[in-house]
C-alpha cells in the first residue's frame, strides 16, 4: 500500500456552550467548554490512519501544550509526524466554536503556526513527496505552501488531490492542470466558479471546472451522495446512505481521506469515491471531529 502524504493545518478546537450569543457589550456565563483535536489537515491524516492506511503529515504547531497534544493524537492513529514542524515564535492554531442552546454555532479561527508554514518548509521535506503515492491538500495554510506542495508533488509524478476548503474565488488558474482530483462540496464549487447557483446545476458546473484543466472532479452533496466527473468515461451520481445525521463535522475531511487512501491502494475513481461516501456516512452518525472517525472494521460493519 502506498503512503498518503497530507499537507495542511492543525487546530485545537475549543467549543464553548452558551445559552445565547452575547450582544455587543454583554457578558454571559457559559455552561461548559471542551477541547478536541481538529484542523482540516490533521483530520484527514488522522482519518487515513484510523482507516488503516499508511500516512505521513506535514504541518506546523507551536511549542505549547496544544501542539504536543495534537502531535500525540496523530501518533495514536499511527500517523508519521516526522514532518510536523514546531514554530517557536507562534502558538498552535485554535478554533473557538461558540454553540448556543439551539445548536447554532459561530466560529473564530486563530491560524497561529498554520499561517507560518512556508514554501521553504515544504521544499525542505521534498523526500516525503518521493516516498508517497498520493498527496492530499486543503487550504487552511498559506497559498504559497499549497502551491509549492502541488508543484512538488506533480514534479515527482504523484497523484495530487485537493480539498478546496476554505474555498477562494481567486484560486490560481495555473494550478488546476496539476490536480488529479479536486473535491469541492456544492458551496465550494460555487465559490471556485463564481456562481452561487452552481449547486443547482452540478453536472454543468463540474464540467466547467474540468474545463480549467482538472483531470477529475468529485462534488460532495451531503445526504444526496456525490457526483463524479472523471477524466475518462461517463460522469455519474453516487447515491448517499440513508443514515440519521447528528453531526456533520469532519464528514468532508473523512471523505477526502478515504478517497486518497483508496486511490493510493490502486482503486479506480468510482470505487474510491463510493468507499469515501460510505466512510462519511458513518462519520455523520457520531458527534465530534476526529472522535467521529471510524476504523476500517467499523466502516465495514457500520452500514
């Protein structure tokens, strides 16, 4: 089995339960707070490890307890963290999630060390790209690091998979042809194309995105499944699973991770996407981010 190289972010998620969101100038008492490992890159690396894949992670934390806990949590999932950098002049990234009594949330992200990951950091670990079968990226790190990782992977002849989250309307057009797979959800698809209605005409929108030079497009559709537009062959919808969703956190990250893992194992695109759909269906039946990610055995027995 080839190794998946994940390049991306790590955050400690701090969730604060509130009776209601405070008005300007208001002080309120919170019911409780919890901390849990998160960050799109870390979620994806953790998911590959939990699913039994070989995975290495490149990213950055600060020299603080949160950074040490995030490292330890990835290690518990058998993730190779030899490429995890410690930025001495930064704090580990944090996401402060406010949740009111109705379940609505508001999130403040402090990127911390994630914002200091540079192209030089990526180039210094070029050997990691030679030893993998697929490179999986997101966009919670600086664009210069994303660009360098994409170009380094492509130069090494590796499959490049991009989960374009958080999406941007000015994604560099010259990078699209390097991408073997791009996996937006409906909202991200619209942002990439500058078309807020893209979700209502997914087939046409995916075709437009492929026209930018991307080899394969997979659009995740939540409970409706996914739409796969391959480089060769006919595009098609993959139906979702009829499960009772309680928390969609990390569902998209788990889909991307499972997709990358299966492709690195030699699976065809539709087979990999169907498995990824299955994994994310299990994730939404559980609460939390990394806490909700199943093992291979749990996926096989869970649906």
